[in-house]
C-alpha cells in the first residue's frame, strides 16, 4: 500500500505546488500575502487536526507552541543571523521538545481536564515575553527582517516569496502527515482514540502513542510560528493570545476533524471570511461601529452553520455531496470509523488523493 | 478501470472549485485596481500622479482599533477624520480631488495590523497611510511602509520612535511625543508637589516607557516611591494598585490608555486610596473617562458618578480643550461634527481626529496639484503651519516629530481647564522647558486651510 501511495502523494504535492505558484503569480501581491497567511494556518491546523481527530486529544494551547516557534526563529535570525531554513528546523525541534514535555502531562489527562491544562498553557506562555522584555521585546515584540533572495531579482515581490516559502513548508508538512496518517503510527492513534483498552490489548503503547501525537502537533505549530514570524515580520505576545489557539481549533473543526483536506478548508475560512466580510461591510457604507463588529458576527454564523449543516466539517460535507453525485462508490469512510482493512487499499488511496488535491487552494 | 476514472473526475472537480473560489475572491480587487489608475486626460490639469491618486480622488488608508481593549474612545477618531474629509470634499476637495479615507479595524492586535495595512497598500493601492493608531500596532508595519516607500504620516501615537528620519524617512509623528509630555508633566509635579511621595503607573510598552523617561528627566529619583506597570491585555490591575497604596504615594502619575485610567481609579476607590492623579493626555479625555468609569462600575454592580470621579485629575493637552467653546477651532470642528458625524460625542477624541485630518489637508495642499508620494514627504519636511495645534510642529528634513508643546489642564465638571501657559521643550534630558510666546492660529472662516 505505502509502496504505491507514496509516489502518488508526491505527485499530487508537485501538482499542488505548481498550482499555488501559478496563482501567486497571477494574483496581486496582497493575495500572495493571504496565500502565505493561509499556508501558516494550514501548517498549524494540520497538526492539530491529527492530534484531536486522530489521537482524540484536545489542545487549546497550540497558539503557545506557535509562539515558541516564532520567538525561536526571531531570536536566531536577529542575533545569530541564521539562514531561515536552519532557524525553521531548530524552531520545529524546540517546539517538539516542548510538545513532548506537555505531552507527558497530557497523556495522563482526559477530556475537559486536558482542555483546561492546555488552556492554561495557551494563556500563560505568551506572557513570558513580558517577564523578560530585554530578550523578547516585551509587548511590542521582536521585528524580523526577511528579504527575497538575490537570484530572484530586485523586482520580485516579497509577499510572493513569503507565499512560496510558506506554501512549500505547508505542503511538506501535509505530505509527511499524510504518510503518518496511513502508517502504523496513524493506525495506533486511531486505535487509542476509539478504545484505549482494546488498543493496549493489541500491543499499542497507549501513553507513547498519545505523547507522540502531541509532539507531532506541537512541531507543526512550531513550524507555523516560524513561518508567521517571517510573514508578518513581527513576533509579539499580542499575536499569540488564547484567541489564536481557539481559532486553530475552530479551523480544524470547521474543516473536519482528522482530515488534512479539512485543515485546508478550515484555514481558508478562518483567513478569508473576515477580510471578505470587512470588504463587503465597508463597501456598503455601514457605520464603523456596526461594520467593525460584523466580521466577528459572520465568523460565529459560519461556525454555527457549518456545525448544523455539516456536523463533520466541510470535508465531511463535501464527501457526502460527492457520494450523492457519484453513488456510494468504494467504501466511503468518515473520520471516526475504524481503519480500513488492508483488503481495500483503493479507499485509502482515494482519501489520500482527496486530501492532497484539495490542498491546492 | 472504473475506479481510477472516478477518482480522477473527483479530483478535477475539486481542483476546479478551489481555483474558482480563489479567482472569485480576487475579482473584487482586480475591478477596483483597474478603476484606480484612470486615464486622467479628460480633465487637463489633474493626473494620476501617484498610486492612490486619480484625477478625481485621493485614496488614503489607516489602521484603527474599532473593537478590542483600545476601542473605547479611540474608535471615534477615524470617523471624526472622515467627517472632516467629507466636509472638505463637499467644499471643493483638495485641488478638486475628493479624499477617500479607508480605515480598517486591527482590534489593536499587531498581527492584524500587519495584515490590514498590507491589504491597504498592496491591494487597495492607497496613496498614504494616515494616522495609523497605536504604538505596538504601528511598530508592526513601520518597516513595511518604509520599504514600500509609502508615506506614513501623522501616526496616532506619541512614541518617540516615529522621529527617525534616517531609518524611517516616510514616517512622521503628529501629536506631542510622550517624552516631551512626560517632561512637561514631571516639571509640574516637581514644582507643585515638592516633598510629596510620587509613584508611576504606566503601560508596559514604548508609550509608557517613553513617558517614564520624560518624567525621570524632571522628577528627582528621591521623590519616586514606586513604579508599577500593566499590560493592555490584562485588565486585573488590583495588584499594581495595592502596591501603589502600600508605597504611601500621595501623587500617582499615570501613562495609561483610557480604559486603564478608569481601572486605576476604580481599584483605588475600592481600596480607599485617593492620591492626586496626574494622567497623560492619552488617557485623560474627561468624557471618555467618565463613560468608562460608569460602565465598568456598572459591570461590577456599583453606581458611580463619572464626572465626580474625574474631578481634579491633572493632565496636559497639545490641542485646545474641546470644552473651550470660545475657541475658533472648537467652533469649526463642532460645526463639522454636527453636519457629518452628529452621533459622536463632542470630546477630545473627536477633536483629535478632525485636527489630524486638518493637518493632512494642509500637507496635501502643500504637496501640489499632481503630487507624487515623495512630494508629500518633502511637503511635510518643509514644515507645516501649526493649525489647530497650540504649539508649532517640529517638522524638518532632520526632525519628523510633530507637536512640541502642551499646557497643563485640570478636569473640572467633565471639562479640561487650562492652567498656566503653553510650555514647549525637546526630547533631550537636559533640554529646557520654556514658555511659548508665539500666538495660536485662528481657524479659517471657510474651515479649509488655504494652499
């Protein structure tokens, strides 16, 4: 199965990369910036959707992991002038360690207690920046300079380069997560999520599986934080509030928990809806006190609507619609069903190709 | 055979939908950008001389806290500026062009600021960013604006950091900077409260720290018994107020935004602690403050009289007091407000927004009939008349700071009353504070500056 599906996923990733590159050249430079913002969001949400959808653990603290990644990157770029790729890798590594530490504690907690513990992390960690303003720049944070490499020429827009870098990292993350999803580790996460006792009886090390899921999700958040640092050019505590952690979870839920394609849909909604609604509100000449609150209301309305119409998120809804058009087809699967038995490999492949192809946007 | 086909079909459908969605999102932008660089040949003299300038319009942008912790009070500023621009547009505009003012909400969050300012510059092609509000927020975009060579005029923050012509040639301050303000308040406290115990309460960022720097230039360290800071994301300031009370301070100088001035006052009240409050201009508008005090107290289940609580607060101002009805600027801005922004309260924030807009119109008139972006920068560097300001601007090619002086005011019955003369100074520790002897300017009868 993996022998055939890995080259296929790689192929899909290349196609997606070409489409993103094409879009980034066709669209204006602000759309490039939005592509970069979406890629940042996708990177973080993909990790979270694996954690919550697959291993069944909830985290309200992934914004804090993004902060760790962001500050690590900023400090390395500012003080040691590291190349971004190196800073990105180290940011991922540092957050992986942080994720392991939190994961050890999290593996002992369930449901609301786990949510509470991670909430604490999300609220408290960004405040560390205030405690050592000399290092972290306090409230106004650290400015990160990021420029286009010389070989692209002086006229190459910075936002396009940011979009390329972020999308590349997001794609690689999605590719790796897709492989993990279909691997033994992904199956052990699903087994743990569905029934810990049964999983343990089958020889799965439940605690290790749960901790590993936390490490993976924290690493993704760390990479996203590193990308955010170079996209906005700033790491400040105001960027990593609890609102961010909740927005990440919202994106995962809206898109469809446990689905990588869903992570992409959710990110699109979270990034594009507020801008679009603001544009509509201002172009209709609403007073600023009304207009400025409409995006917040729209966000809530979208969340409620999606949950009512597509309880399994956008991806779940799309899958249902596709089934309507094409008939039941090969054994369709939703995120909460058991792993597909090896006799029907095509279903797994179908899903894999969905995930990555929808990653286009 | 059948299965791969279906797969391919599904994938193609998804890719198409995604591409269409992205294309749909971009359609609004492409239509707006095609309309902005208009030919301009129809009206002979006026041309599309710069991004954001057409033969009929000047489009400028801003980031403002319309929701979030800094919104109370500050959300009136941009609508007031827009009202003044509407007044100018209705009376002939700037060389016949109408000013289109697009201000977006950043909720006082630097990441959102980074995003909305890129939208204004990269997508909406604004000519300049005008009056972007907030120190931490504007710091998130100042590098971007300067690298894109977008004029960044009259930042709505008194951070000394905007005055850095070498690093930020496009950026200009406008209001009195916090160092000058701290010095003027500090001198007053030193002279009028000699021998008393003084404490500071300040926002933990450039705003508060610049203010403290100015205060420390004037107030001897031996007088200061405590320095407490807060962050604007944490509304629990009870520990800081308890520390101020424990220090035995008789005078508390506060560099705070309005919401935190109100929290300081209410927490002090709860502890039976009533020092003389000295509040920086930013956090002392009497009407905003009184409204906040009443609504915060109501949330806590208590009833207070806002005006009674603000009575006696010492502050400073670089614009005429909004309560001074005999002032020609107050008369003008009240008239504009009644016509274009009638629901807004007649307070210092409204006055601030209009005064900044007035300065912008002055600068645009000076920049010429068909200005480039560089023309606006050199117009401001050439110096501007002080207009509604009570002291001259510092603008020159080597100085991008705005107002240079203020008077001390005391709040009485919800109105700020001037005490003593207008004082001007510079930002250096040794720079003297002198009484300003020049006269204030009167508002033009037309309400619009002359070119």
